[in-house]
């Protein structure tokens, strides 16, 4: 009989189990040796960080990022509180008695009307404030609709490939071959009664191929990555691979592009309104519409065009600065 009590006997390990246990012990030893000492500040500073943490580390010291962020936050807050801070009704002709088309006169700046009136005697300052809300709605909703359509086409092309990829990308190529503003104008003239909704539709359709091509390229790169190949070898189904592995790792550039597209959407929407293809309701101001109304008096009263044009430029610049800094921050090539 063995001297060891039967309750303490260790079961004999098979050769494969012994090899597995040996590998596990070796991995545990390597992990213990490679773990940084909590008291070693140098080792702690060299620990890896996530992409988001690394991007934020660069963004918070970038003055360009903060300029864009301040512009966007101020614009969004202004659009939200616009109905409560506008001093007058934007559609009421309070200064009609001081406006004469025959003498080419516009109501000047005066108490209660810091920017004077427009061509119809309405308060220009109130119309600028309320116009920010319409501009924000167009920029955000056009970008969201374009992003949604681009995601659908990009996922189809990047996940399936083959005939589906060919058909989708040929449609995208045709849309990209037409200048964006010309395509938006072509879509707008199809509607009998243009309004804010038709502007959003026209601008969003123009942005769909941009998102589709970008997402498709990112997903094609993910298809050959190690984690996707490992998932396939384990028998994971295609929908799970696409939506749990490929799509989440492909969205960062698309989200950054969406920030840049907001600026393009604002400019395109202003161009459509300037050409008379936007909202026809003069009581609901929009910056592009205000530009169109000021064009016949641009020589004598440039301020009527300067203020809405300046607002469009500043807001578009804010989204552009934010988007460019985000793109540089999440680019793996810029990581040190």
C-alpha cells in the first residue's frame, strides 16, 4: 500500500493534459514577469492605452480642436434657445415704415434693433438668431440620413463582396461622378413645393455615396484581419462576424467623416435656399434664404448679406476644424 492517504492522492495526468498544464504555467510566469511594477512610474507610463484615451490626450492640448468645439457648442446652444432670446418676431414687419425699395433704403441700426431691418422691414438680428435653428436641423438630419444610407450600402458591399459589392459600388460611382451641388439641385427641382424637408432629402442623398465608399473600404480591410479570420475558423456565422467584429472596428473614420459632412450639408443647404429651392415660408428664416433676399441690395447694403454669410462660414469652419482634428487624433499613423 502507498504511504500517501487515499484522499490526498493526485490523479495521474495524461500526456496532453501535462503539456497543457505546462504551457499554462509558462504563460502565467511570463505574465508575472512582464507585469509592470506599481511602484515603477516609468513602467506605468509605458503601459498601453486605448485608442479613445490616446486620441483625447492629443485633442485636449490642440488649440484647433478647442476653437472648433467652442464654435459648435455656441452654435448648438444658440439654436436651442433661439425662440426665447430673439427680441422680435422674425416674420413681423416692424420697420416697414423705414424701408423704401424705390429709394433703396433699409431701416438702420437703432435701439431694440441692433442690426436694423431687412428688405421687408423685419428685424435682421432676430432672423439671424432664428435662422440658426433651421440651419442646425438641416445639417444634423441630412448628415444622419446620409450616414444611415451609407451604412446600409457600405455593409452590403463590404460584408458580402462579389456581385453585391460590384452592383453597389457602381451605383456609388455614378453618384460620385456628379458634382454634389448639381446633384442636390437636380433632386430639389423634382419637388413641386420645396420646403425644409425637401432640402434635407436632397442634401442627404448627396452624402450617401461618401459614407458608403468609406465604410466599404474599412470593412474590406477588416475582412482579412486576424480576429475575423479566427472567428471564421471557429465557425462563427457571418452576421455575427459582420456586426460584432467588422462593423465596430470600421466606424471610427465614418464618425469623423460625419463631422466634416455636417459642414458640407450646411453649405449645400444654404446654396439651395439661395437659389430659391429651399423653404418658401418667409416667416421662418434660414441663412441661405436671407442671402437670396439680400442679393438685389448687395451693392448699397452689404450688411444684409454679410451677417448670414458670416454665420455660415463660421459654423462650417467650426465643424471642419473639429472633424480634421478628430481625424488626425484617431489616425494610427499619428500614434507615438
